[in-house]
């Protein structure tokens, strides 16, 4: 359930000073429920690099249990390819929410902010990939209008079992 008006979830574009908090959040939320890459190990790579630029991320902030506003989550929104014929599409390539902020509407708020940002950039379609066994994420995406558009069966071998790669998409009506 989204937070009340007294402690809203605020979404803003990421900036270079967010790197440490986003890297920490990324490592804290790592799980084979949604990751196909190995768990990050020290020394940690920078969160931002040539392929993961601050301008590709939206950051959610919310008040923690002590009322302090903190980084609660992030969403990475990019062009799926560099091709002009694909420039009407935006793709979500990462979404994370801090454990302390779960159940407060952070992911939904980030998704809706991504829809608005994509529309402002002229996009009319949004896509993403989600692991087949990530039932909570799939339910969230479906509740926000995404539909399954394809499945790559057994695409990944995680924790001793084969996991589907599910392709989802939705239109971005004005």
C-alpha cells in the first residue's frame, strides 16, 4: 500500500552523489529471484559506468522508521537498442527496493514515474524481462498493465534449477 501523504515516496533522477547508496542497495537486494549474475564480491565495481549512467536511473526516496528520508529504491530505464527504428521503446533493466521500504508502494511509484519519463521522451511502449519464478515482480508488472509477450524456457540455471526468462511489455498510452 502506498504511503500516506505525510511521508510520500518521492522519485527523482539519479545523480553522481547517489552512487554509494545505489551500490549498497544493489548489493543488499541481490538475489537469484531476480539476478542472473553472480553475487557481487569485494572489491565492488562502481555502480555507475559507461553502460550504467546516472541519467538512466530513477531514485525513490522515502522516510525510514525514524522519519529520516533515505534511498528506498531505484529503476533503470534505457533504450533497448541504439537503433532509430527502436527509439519509441523504453526498457526497464533493473528495479530494486530496500527491505525496509517494501510494501510501501515504492516499486509501483517507480514504475509510474518511469512511464511518465518515457512518455516525455516520446516513447509509446515499455518492455522488461523478468525471471519466471519471480512471482511478486510478475504480479506487480501485470497489475501495471504489462503482459507476457514471450518466454525463453529454461534460459538460466540458478540455484540448481532451470528458470524461464519472461519478456513483458505494455503500451504507453498518453
